[in-house]
C-alpha cells in the first residue's frame, strides 16, 4: 500500500509527471492512497485515465475548513472549498474509494466539513490538530509575516481548547468512520479519555 504523493501536492503543473508515476505504480498491482488538496481538473483526469485501476486506488482529500478566507490564508494557491468538494463528488460518482483528512483543522467548525462531505465518502474522516511538523510547513507555505502567522496560530490554539476537543469527541465518539490523528488522541488521553488513533 503506497501513499502518494509524500513531499508535494498534485497540481495542474505536475499532473503529467504524476500520471506517469501512477501508471508505473499501479500497473504491477500496487494499491495506492492518493492524498491531495484536490484540483478538479486533476481528479477528473486521474479518475478517467485510471478507471481500470479504481479498485487499487483510495483517495484521501484534505479539507481543513469550509471557509475560503481561512483556506486562502493558511494554504495560498490551494483549491477553494467548493473545488475540493466537487472533486470529492466526482471521484465518488465514478466509483472510487474516498476519505477525508481534516488535519489540521483550521478553524472551530469541523462539523461543517463532516456534514458537507459525509454523503460522498466511502470510508474514514480523519480529524487532526496542528503539530510541530504542520506548523513548520504552514509557516513556510503561508508566506505570512511572522507576527501575523503567530497571531493566527494563537487564535487557533485558543479556539481549539480542551472544551473544543471534548465536544468534538463526544459528538463523534460512536461514529466508526471518524478517526483521530495523533495530536487529538494525545489531547484526549491528557483529558482522561483513552482512544485508539
């Protein structure tokens, strides 16, 4: 089971190279988890040209907020929420396995992401928090001034406090398709709730 890509995203600029790599990985029978902030045109091409391999492909689309202002701030140049949602719908309609990653959650309303994507997932919805690695990546990618970046991080930390984590857990604790990434699991353990990641 190969996760792809690992160090960059799939964009219209690199889609030709991506298609070549995917063909090479899939042809021998490998299963692939394609993780991306989905561009509609890229997903359209992948699902058309690789339809014969659909049983070997799982998509995991990164959707960290439904608010385009927030997405633009943290992920400049990445697709807006509507484009990500339409990409998800397209892959689902064409019979591919689909899941969602909301890691990191970029605001205080992950419930909206879940509600709007639920009908188009075939498997898990992962929720995660900013960790040191993602903070570093976002810091580099955001192009923000350090002070602006730090202020936004602090606001997010305040919003995603212990009460937020507990409410999120209590809302989804009986839902087998909701999964918790490491940072959420660690916070829950600190709060006396032992959950599997």
